[in-house]
C-alpha cells in the first residue's frame, strides 16, 4: 500500500513501487520471484558443482600458476569443466561431477591464456601410468637453448610438477607429491640427456589425479636465486589427468 509522505508517495501501488530519494519521487516495476523449472534447478546444481570443482583446482595448483594468470582464468576453467562433465552420458543433469567424466578435456588447460606453454617450451614431457600406479614423467634428450624461450638474465630453470588427488564428490583434495628438476644453464651441456621423474600414486585408487606443470626461471648468483617469472612470462598448465 502506498502512503502520502508530505507530498511524496511511498510504498507499493499496483505493479509499481514508489521511492523517495532526496527531493524526488521514483517509480519502478514491482520485483517478482522467478519460478525455476525442474530443468533450471538441475542446471543450477551442475553449475554449483562446476564452480566448486574449479575453485578447488585453482587453490590446489596455486604453486603452479603462482597467481600470475590472466583475469578470466576462473571463468575459462569453469567452461572447460562444463565441457568435461557433459561427457558423462549416464548421469542426469544436476548430478554430473568430474568424478565420473572424461578428464582428458582438462588436459593442456593453460592457467595463463597469454602465456601458452607450447609457445615457451617446444617439447612435451610424456606422462605414463604403469600397473603399480606410478606416474612416470619422461623428458627426451634435448638442447635447452632450442627447446625453451628464456627471459633475460635467466641462468637456471626449474621444471616443476605437482600431483593432486581429488575427491570431487566430497570436494576434498590431497597432495600426492611435488617433484622438480633444476638445471643450471652455466653447465652448457649439449644435448641434455633424457631424464625421468616418478610419482607414486598406488594408494589413491578410485581418485581423480591431476598433474600441474610450470617452469621457473631463475637468476642465480653466489648469494641468492631470484625468480624471474612475471604475469606475462609464466607458462603453467594441467599436464595430465587420470581416473585411478
């Protein structure tokens, strides 16, 4: 019901709401509640699952992207998760999660859209999973000066990997292991021999396993090491994903 307040109308009159702001009277449409259909309710549940899964991945791989990512990274990741959960044709809308989909759709996701790993590192470390559920990360023999784009003053690099186990039903992560390979450019070994790193995942059967990958660029001297990574020079990606 509207009331007269010294010449100003306040309150609800029919489909309109009257408001007094300063010395003016404003009319606006009456707000109304939108009734959700069953389909929109199910879609909303999927969106909530996607948002929570995306936030979990971003948090866990903070050591990989180091908060040096583009401003739309969260939205891009959520869109990619949405594409992934749609691969589960057995679950109805509203009950789809990353725990029951094709995780390969998240592989090669770039945390920094403006710094794609493939534009800065010209070989692809291979990830394999053996019968003992050990992850093996394999580098071929390569020339580091030809295989990488290096920032000025860089005299060492660190190839850094993080493996996480995710329970997307309970939204609980567990770090499996981080491992890295540091190489000093001053040695000038040409070519660099092939190398393998191993991450044991045998106790995480039934989990979703993600491996994040980044390169740290260092300026080292006799006293300290400075990290040269910046917002426009920080390649970081999801290198592999498995359902164990």
